[in-house]
């Protein structure tokens, strides 16, 4: 039997958190109590566990591929707004606590499924919501946003967030930041609705895409906590896609949504801090689904609108590329 | 003309339906009506269809299934209130390719 030391010249190292990833490296993670290795994989989407609902669209989500929380949305049946929330571990969904406000097209921030902020949304009967609530195993009502809206972009953590978007009649509405209460700040440069975003802090975020009633845009802007700066364009103009909401502003992904004509599009793109690169297409249609991801190389999207009648998606799709951590098990 | 795509009907059961290594080898496209488009004359595509117990359809047969789903979806959208229409988009026709 081969011995790791004999092959590599050193013993399996013991780390409390994963080290910088090197292809083929094996180590023991003393926190997760797993023997792990680094494996490089080709960029691709795969199917994963279905949502508990028969169909769910206009749903919000945040976190990472292995620690995601999705919540609110329009559940099917009976095509009503919902207070459901559910956590995802990379393969399976588990129902979590009911929220306080039933709505769809809400937005969230958070880098794991244990600390999340949910805000804004569309109520039923139709009205914009400024409601905010935080999640740490249960949902707690927090101070309202300064302005009620739905379909905003969002970034940050469960305790410090930034919300952006909303355009109407030539007015680009203020960005709002949260640190226990909401404060209005400078608006984006480009007015739009249904834009998406990612960023793991309230002072470092990226927004992309959207529409303003006269067209779909591909503009990307970067937020530094005070101002927005245009930093490039996506290869595909889109709105209502799903983004890797838990990733840093310099390393993320967007997929799906609707394109220039309002057709559903399948393309994905990754952002490396300075430009967008086309990636593999989604396996199935999804617009107004929820997205999560730690980076542009590890993400998940779930739910969303499809072209089938009364058949909003309950599907989950995982995206992986490059260096991935794999737990070595005996099965 | 050489056929580039083939079609089958199979229901996505979730995890394991399309594995990462399958997706890395061939392109998949899910269409309305549980119709899936994968490359023609491709061993990996044929193995996947077999794995998911897919029912192979000709392009024309698949087009009929997709059209029925899209038409029903368009009809459902047309029946929405103006308010609901304002926040969604009418499903568009999908034309399958050989």
C-alpha cells in the first residue's frame, strides 16, 4: 500500500481551515473532521436537489453553494407570496423558520445560511415593501428601509448590507446601507430595475444588468461604500438573472435571466474584478430565481420562471470550476 | 444535412440527473415539456439518455411538445392582469434546430 509521505515526501497536514488550494494536495481539516483533497474540474453546471416547493419564482437567496438560504417568492401552488425559507448544503434543501412578511421579489444579503438579512419586496395585493428582517435560525423584524421597493440588488452580510436599484421616470433612487438601521446614500450612475449584485461586505459590491423600460443593459458598476463607478460591461445584456450573492465583489458569477428581447437566456458569465468571461450555459431556464456562491467558480441557483405554463422551477443547478475541495469518504 | 442535435423527453429528478462530469463533456439544454437537447452521434450523450431513461424524439416530435407548452404558457400569460403583465414577460416561441 502506498504511503502519502512516500509519494510526496511529507505527511498529511492538519489544518483548522482549508489551505490555499493546490491540485492534488491532501490534508485533514480538524474543524470539519474530514480528510480532504483539491481537485481541478472543468467549468460546468450540474443538477442538484429540488426545492421543497412544487415551483418557486421571484424568490430571493444568498450565501454560498454549500451554505445557502432562499426565502420568500411566489410559491406554486397556489401562486401566492410566501413566508417560507429553506437552507441548502450543496445538495439538499431543508425547510427553515417562517418569515414575518409574506412577499416576493425581496432581496437578501449574507455569506452563509446562518446569518441573513432580507429586505424590500412585493406584497400581495400588489404594494411595495420596505420591511426588513434578519435570520439566525429564526426571523426577527428589523427597522424598515427608507423607501419601499422590490427587485433590488443586494450585497453584504447578515448584519451589514447595501441595497441598490430602482429607477422610475428619470429618477435613479438612492442606494441604502444597513448596519442596524438604513441610511440613504448616492444612487447608481445608470438607472435600472431588476439589476443583480454580489459582494461580501456593505462597502464593496458589484451590480450588473437590469432594465429601465426602454431597454436591457449590460452595464456593471462597483460600490466602495460611498459611490458607484462604472467598471465594464457584461457580454450579455440581461435582467432578473441570479448572481453569486455571497461572493466578493471581485470574483463572482451571474447566470440566466432575460435578455434584450424578453426571452429567457441560459448564458452564464464570471467576473474577475476587471472583466466578464462567458461560461457554460445553464442546463435549464431560470429567470427571477435565487443565486448564491462564494466565488465565480462555485455557485448555485434555484427556482425561477420558465417557459412552461404554471410550472415555475423547483430545480437547483450547481456551478463548479477550477480548484474544488473534495472530502474523502469511505463510501 | 448532418444532424447536430438529438432530443429526448426525461424528467429532471434533481441531484444526479446531470452530473458535473457529464455536463463537462457535452452540452445540455432543458426545454419546456421536459424536452432535453444533447449532441447527436455522441457516445456520452447516448449514455446519458440511457441513464435517465429518456424517450428519444425526432426534432419534429420534440417541437410539437415544446410548442404545446409554450402556447399554453402564452395563453396563461395573456390571461394575467395588466399589473401582473407589467412585472413579467410573455413567453416567446422556441424553434428547435437539427
